[in-house]
C-alpha cells in the first residue's frame, strides 16, 4: 500500500473543499464512523475508506432510489 493511499485529516478537509469542519472529521474518527489508524500523533485514513464513508452517508439519491 502506497502512502498516497492515506489521507490526513487536513487532506480530507481539502478534499471536501473546506465544506466540513476539521472537528467534524475528527469526531467521525473518534466515533468510529470513519475508519482510521493513528501510527503516531496524527490520524491516517485510507482514501478508499473515506470514499466508502462518503458514499454511505450521501444524501443524493441515485436513479434506483427515486
């Protein structure tokens, strides 16, 4: 697994275009809603775990849900 596959909380904040507060992202991790690892002082989230989390928590309906 490549380091590019991991994102810090700040990376996630940038990825979400600053639309979600950093404290909310931290809370998702603390509540174990968003899977993360903490090898040192900072949390790391796999990009695939973030994408899965966002897909599961999306409020946009796809064609099958309309």
